[in-house]
C-alpha cells in the first residue's frame, strides 16, 4: 500500500493560508457593515421625528486599521443630536428672555425646565448587542471555509 500526495494541493493550501489575513479581514468587515446598518436602522426607527433631519443624519460606516475593524454609528451636521439623545438641564435666559416657537405659537420665557433625552443610539446598540457574537462567529466560519475550502 502506498500514499500519494499531490504536491500541488499542498502548495495551493499554503497559498490560501498566506491570504488568510486578508480573507478574515474581508469577512469581519462584511459582518461589521451588517451590524452597523442594523444598528442604524433601529436608531432611525426610534429617533423622534419633527422634520426628519435628525433621522436622515444617522449613518454608519466601517473603518479598519491594522487588526481593528470598527463600526461607527452616529450623526453628522446636526448640532442638536446630542441634546436629543442625552437630554439637557434647565435653560435660563442670558438676556431679557428666551424666544421660541412650539406648534407655531410664539413664546417668551425667562427659563425653561430640563428636557428628557431619547437615547436612540444607545437603545439601538442594546438591541443589536445579542447579534454581535453570532455574527462574528459566522464571519469566522466563512473565513475558515474560504481558506481551507478554496
């Protein structure tokens, strides 16, 4: 009895292992994009909407450097986003009065009380958190399958 090994198969497997880092990075990036978009969707579903500007400003992007791949979900160009998310304390007029409109009605006040926040980003992340480990596990499985299986 004899065992025959085709050296080309061994060399092909070695070549795939050389590409393993790139394959793992691709699969993890795909999973992070999916998780980021899911978090973005949940945030858009729960954010308060008056004009839609804040909802449209919620975005996600994936960044990678070295061995780190990060999904960033947030808002850009909407100065009141943090106040909407975190809330604010009372506001006191620096001049004569605060001037604002609510429902088309004009108001002048010396002060207004605190405003409760709507942590739409935090809540969205809490909702996605249970999906993170299974998604990263699936990415690892896909990467191994691509490396070993070709």
